C-alpha cells in the first residue's frame, strides 16, 4: 500500500515513494518556492532563538562609530 500526502505548497496528492525525488513536494517548482520562502524568512520555527543573548553580548564588544 502506497502512502499519499499533500504537497505542502499546492496541496496536490503526492505518492510517498522513493522514486519521487521531490517528496513531500509534487515537483521541483513547489520545492524551490518553499525553499525561497525559508530564505526570505517567511517561514520560521517557533521558539526562543538559542543565540540571541550571545549575539547581543558580542555586539556590545564592537566599537560604535560617531
């Protein structure tokens, strides 16, 4: 029995099989659109950023221009 999932971008039914190299996406186009959304920070994983406190401490060490 073959499992079917919906493409995260266009919701088209996708067979979850090794031959589908774009799974869970239906095609390369949907995969690239999703990748672009992550690159533009349109998607985010919820939670507290792990390194915010480290970055702010490091930034305090840099001299500022006046």
